[in-house]
């Protein structure tokens, strides 16, 4: 019985863990797993892994395809997250970089990585079971069916833990970040599954940092600043690019060109100095060149996570900081997340 894989239900951001008494039927809280969204369709003969986008993930995770085929007790359609854990037992955490490397065009590379950095699947919703379509059922009922179906299924499949206590969820928000998780999700217990709709709530880590403007890219329209590249100084005094600020309005993009003009670094002949930004498998043929700026202007940005030496996602502009000296913008100002073993999150 082939299943039609729907668009996944989405979440909208809220600044803090919500009060469940203000939602009809209450809320269920669960950890927000930092991975690839995956909808697993098993018809008893074949596995398909749908994604949040239009690109299926099936070919990139052969170890999960094998595990699903072997472990799933009956045909079903499951919503969840594909993640890659790394580290020694007792000190494991989710590794976004290792996960992102799994999307590779070469089958030989995919096979090698499936052995070197095997993925696991965190199930958090059940959309169909056998002949029954469960999408119209309230989440409370779907969750009960999910636990009944997968409660005894071993690694690499796991059912995410949940709580109805907002105090516990608030604790998770802080504790689980040390294991590489991305925040907390709140789901209305009484609502049906809503493909493509932002009916869930997500609470992510949000922090601020003072960073140095070190360059900008021209907007794809050819007019104004598309993104502002920002950096931090390392212990040895090196200015390291840590991310970019985007989402400017059309008006602001044009204003920024004029505002940043006095800071444009120029060669001996007065021509703007340009640089080449970092490339990845996600940039493809995209133009990543930028106009270099003298590192003098400081701005405050909001960010959620640091991945290695870079911000995990695009950061958000807060304000300019003319009171700050650029050399004071170092990594030392950033929050240091306490380590937390991934195994303790899975319990």
C-alpha cells in the first residue's frame, strides 16, 4: 500500500516556552532535534524517505533504509528527524557538519560515510499505520499510536521523549543544547496533522554578540547589499569570518551601500578590494565573492548556535555599536554551552 508523503507540518518561532493552559487541549513539549526532517514511508516492501523540500533523501542514508526495512513492525508513515551522533560513548552529541556531508552525489562516498558516520532516526509523529490514515486524529492520539508502534524498536530508531510540564521543557532548553540539540518544540495535543502549516511552536536558543563588519555581497538583483559578512577575533588576533547578516529591506540594502562606502578597502589605484567567500556543497555555482571592508565598524547580532568557529545559521541584525572597538569583538564574549550526553536525551 504505497503512501503519499505529504509536506511536513511546520513550526513558528516564539520567544519562550508557552503556557499550555492558553492552548485548547494543552501542549506537548519535546526536544528540537537539529537534523534533516524525514518522512519515512514503509509499505511492507520498499522504503522512501521524503524531505522538507522536494528532494528525497532515500539514496543518502542506505543504513537507515536497511534498518527501517528490518525493524518496522508493519506498514506505516512516520514523521521525524535524521541526525548523526559523534563522539565517544558517554560524551556524544549531534554533529551537523557530519550530517551535511552525507548529501553527496557519489554513491561510493555515500556508502563510505554510511559506515563512518551512521545516522539514526528520531520519530516524533505517526501519520499512517497499516490502512489507517491518522493525519486527521489529534496529536495526543497519534503520539499514543507512535509509542505503541515503535516503543520496543531498537537503535538506530528512537521515539522522542515528551513532557506536558513547561518547567521541564524550559530545563531541556538549557540542558540539551550541550548535546547539540536546537531548542524545544510545543505541539497542540488536540490538533490534527497540518501539512505545510506552521501549527507547532518552536523555542530556539537566542543570544547576542558584538561582531565586526568585514565585507558585503551585492544583492542578487544587482542593487544594494545582499548580505553583510561579519567576523570575530581569535586568540591569536586573526579576524575570522563567522557568518552573515541578511534579510534587509530593499530600502535598507541601498542605504547600506552608501553607509559602508567610507569603509571599503581599496588598492593602490583606488579600486575596491574583493575576496572570495567559502564554498560548500550547498552554494554550488553561486557567486560568493564580496567587497572587503576595513574592520572598523561593530554591530550587535542575534544568533542561536555556534558550530565550530562559525554561527550555525544566518544571524539577525540588532543595532550598530559605535561605542565598541572592533578589536574587542572576540570569541570570549560568546556563551559556552555545557556538555550533555546525547544518550541522556534519548532516554
